[in-house]
C-alpha cells in the first residue's frame, strides 16, 4: 500500500494505491502552503497532513501502520532550509513510522505526468516551476515565488489582468471585455473598490488573487486582445522554464526530451497552445506528452519507486483506467 500526498496552495490531495494498481483510498484537506501572510504558519502543515492521512486511511479501511511507503510533496519544501527539520518530522508524527520521504510538490507533477521516467514536467498552478530527471539526476527551474517570479502561473496571469483592468479604468488603455468581466465578478460599485477587495478583504491572499486568472481566460474568450496576449505570454514563459531545465539536465543534441505538464493553468487552451508553439521553436528534440496521471497519483508511484518496488506495467495500466482522483489543483483556470 503506497501513499501519495500532493500539497498545494489551496488544498492538499491524498491517495492510496496498492501493488496491483488499484486506487483504494482518497482524501482532500486544506492547503499546506505556509509562506503567505494569510497562513497559520508552518504548524498548518502537520495539521493538514494529519487530517488527510486519517481520512484516506479511513476511506481505505486501513491504519497508517499498514502503509508500506509514502511520499509527501510539500509546497515550499527546500526553499527555507531552517524549516526542513520541522517538515521532515511532520509525517513521522502522523504516520507513526519512518517509511516515507519528503520533497517539493513539483516532484508529484513530474512523477504523475511522465510516470516517473526521465523527462521534464512544468507545473503551473498558483505558482510555476519545472522539475525533470535524467539518469538519476534531478533539476528544478523557476518557483522563485509570486512576488518576483512564478512566470506563467495563475497568480502571474491574474496580476497582469488586474494591471490591465486599472489601465482600462484610467483610460491608459482602450477598454476591452476584461473590464466588464472583472466588474461583474467582483461586484464593483466603483472600479476603485478593487483596492479594498484585494488589499483589505483578501489581504493580498495568494490563492484569492490567483483565482482571478479564470476571469482573464473568460475575457480572452470574449475577444479581449490584452487578456489573450497575457495567456500567450504565459505559455511562452513556461516553455522557457522547460528549456532551462533541459540545459541543466544535460540532454545531448539529438536526444529525445519527453515533456509534460500539470496544474490548472494548462486547462486554458490558449496557454497550452502558446506553450506548444514555443517549445517547437526552442529545441527540435522535445516530445510533448499529455499527462498520464494526476500529481497525487504520481506521488504514490514515486513512493513505490523509492521503496524499491515500482508498480509493473499491468498495474500502471490498471491505474490509468481508474477514475480521476481529487487533486491539489492550485490556481485552476478556465
């Protein structure tokens, strides 16, 4: 029995998979991203994990001691070295044993999208980053945080949408459908009310802001040229992250480079199309593949791999035919 945990900014997903590729338990709890001012601090990680492990074990009818191995993909893991002892210890307190490993949640996206084989995955949800592996070596690019990075993420898209809204309101830019979409969605009596909503009511909340990426997608669908340009630029930025990871991993000229993607931002067709176009222009060896599994399933597959007992082909095929599990799903768009 292998436990996969995919942490996210808005929710954390859990699933239990057995050796035969059967999904035997699923659960979802609150987000486990603890860096934002709106969060309760690092203590929320253990609370979210405890609630989720209790729920997924109850769903499967087992005890935590029955779990052969677990992998916890945690947002922000490795980005604050002083926090690692607390994060590494949290699963032990929840499981009651040491048969687990922790890493950044980007590993879940890679393992799920490519089935834990060599290649590169780009994650774009609330934040954005890539993770890839080649011949046992891993590399990450992006994921520097929403204040000055996370290009192509839902947060990045939303902030650019908000900026365009202010320009349209001022008359610095011709008004397009985006302005009306934001006014309706936020129920603005005055355009200046957006300041109160974002800074006062939401307190600059990362997830609340990122969710506005859906309105940018909606506006693009209504013909807003600025919104469409934002989505196209997001796709190009995500392709640049992949290209940087390829160089860091040392893929040889002419060597195929499997690439996949995960995260809610890719549900926007305009983002995926721009990403695909840019990939083709950057390197001839890219092989773009549709994601095989959800990130939370990837976490369970990685747990089996780390335990030295990876699932066989029959089990992997059976797992692909299983109903889609709940996901951490940061910053969905569309």
